[in-house]
């Protein structure tokens, strides 16, 4: 008799046999960079040669569809339908990677060649996202084999090729193909676990808004001795403006940029979580940010306003001159409940109230925040599954501290969203020497085999209503 344990054992044997490394090595070799200038041919080739055959082996019918955004990479949409009365899961991943930064990798490493050193699997995309979607596809295949050519649920699979460049066209794609993407649940894997040794699930992501503050007072610079005291210094004005928005310990001072109170289920979910503490993690500044909150609450349940760049004059060659202009790029990471659609107006009103009308505000980009209720029956179901497989209580993050295009699924498709990451905080994604931990990938294979097995079993009544 086939069992859940058999599916998990087959999934981990896939890793132990070297098959996982073989598949990942082949996939890392595709230079699927999506940031401009984009080679959409490489993106399409990866879908055609790698992912379409992989999902076809799952008994799914795959289509590669042009992106609604011209010149952006295509998307892969696949369906496997077993029965109308069964639950349907939408599995998401992304095939693209950030630029390789080939010349900045440590000697002996390359972004496009998988290199194994002890537990570390080096290569671009190993952590983000090729390693993670390889885990999920393989787990599905082992469940299908174990059950005898049935999953026990309907499968839909969506793979985009532009997540690293802001997911162009994804939201419009979800609108156009909403009927094809109808499901009961989204399961996806991206980002890091809270810690390498702790299985994690997160239920959404913080939003992100990038803004630029500019103080364009005059053309050119003027001698600071001849004109100092007579000309307003745009850098001084900009520094003063920023100081009215966030204080010296990182606390947000603009009421409209602060979130509502932390909901009790969110606070409870974060109560036993620790941020950092890993071997390569930076030291957490416990006195930074909103007072009276834990570091976990500040990262996963609160807003942060970060100054990303601050520029005036020529920092490399300072001279005795008053600059004519100054600018700063700032970023608001925000949680659900923040009035993000009025950010420009909120900051404009704040600066005007502080007699700073000369500071211009431009919203460059914004991605909404999402968060599934930690008390959702789907969260309890997934938590039970992970705990049963690993024997460890998983970390439950109401939302990732970073930002993902989860609003396409939570808002447009109205799906409950469960993300189960298979990477770790020090994986160096987006940087040279990106790597995946083999031990985490192996455990992730077992976790996902158990999760997909459980999805094919009778679900709790609360998940079926």
C-alpha cells in the first residue's frame, strides 16, 4: 500500500541519488536574465526545453503564452484536471534571474555553472528561484508516482519570466486568464526561511513604494565663501526634510506612513520568532525602529522608511561650493492597512506643513502589501503538514519582510496564499556567490511531498467551504 511516508522517501531519494543536482545544474546553465536588456529568447528557451517537459511529465497540458507587456518574457500556464469535486491548487514560480555579475564571484565559482562545496550549491538561480521550483516540481512528481498516476487534486501551474524586473504583465495576465487560473489555494516557494534550520511559511508580503525627493533650486553650483549665507543650500533643506520624516533611531514620524495597530493573530504568530542569529547574519540593532516592538514585529508587522541614496554635489570630489540641486531615493516597506495609494499626497502635505514646499516628491513605483489571516484554516492545515513531516514547529510569518507579486494572486485571483521557502537568510540571492543549501533543499523536497500528499487527502471542512 502506498503511503505518505513513501512519497516523502521518494522525494528525498531524488536528492540523494544526485538527480536533483543534475536537474539544477542543467537549469542554472540557462542565462535567464530578465532585467534590461532582456534576452527573451533565453527565457522562452528555458520554458520550452526545461519547464514544459517537466510539467508534461506531471500529466499537465502546458501552454507558453506571450506576455501582455510588449518585449517582456513569456509565461507558462499548465493544467492537470482530475475531477470537478477535487480541490484545485495553483503553483507559482519564476524562471528568470538577476544579472550574473560574472566577474565578482569568488575564484572557482561562476553564475552559470553549478558548483558544489560541502552543503552549498553555488550558481545564479540556485536560491532564487530555480532551486525552489525544482524542489516543488520534483515533489509533485514523486506524489504522482506514489499514488499511481493520480494526485488527488487538480493542478494549475504558472511560471513567469519577469519577477526580477518587477513582474511586467503578470497582473494583466491574471486578469485576462482569470478563469484559467481559478483555484482554491496558491502554493509557491520563494525567498528565505526565517532560519536555515527552521521550516517556514509566509502568507503574503510587505508592500514597497519607491519615492524620490528632489530639491532643484538652481542651475550649477556657487562658491560657498562668496555666496554662503545668501543662498539656500538644497542639501541642507533635503537633510532637514528627511529628519522630519524619520528620526535618528529609524522611527517613522509621518502619521500617514505608519501602519494601523498590529492585529492580535499577527502578534501571536510572531511571538516566538527571532530575526537573525545565523552564522553569516548581520547583528540586529535591537534599539532601532519603532519602540516597544520586537525585531520580528518591526520586520514582519510594521512599516519602515529607508533612505536608499542621498546625493548632492560630487561626493567623490567635494569642493567649496553650494550645490544647485539635491535628491534622495527613499523606500517605504509597508504592511496591510497602510494607505499606500495616497503616499505622494501624504508626504506632500507633511512637507508643506513643515514649510518645505521646495522639496519635490515623485512616486516611482509601488507594490501593494498582502497578508492572509494567520487564523485561516489553510494556514492551520499547512502548519500541521509541515510539523508532521519535519517534527519541527514551523515559523509562521504573516507576511514576508520583502516584496513579491503576491497581490496578483491575493487581490486579482482572490486566493488564499501559502508560501513555503526553500532558501536561507544568507543565500546571497541577487549578489555574487548565490547559493542554496543542499540540506534545506532535501528537507524541502520532503516537506513539499508531504504537503502535496495531504492536499490529495480529505481536507478539513473549513478548507472546503
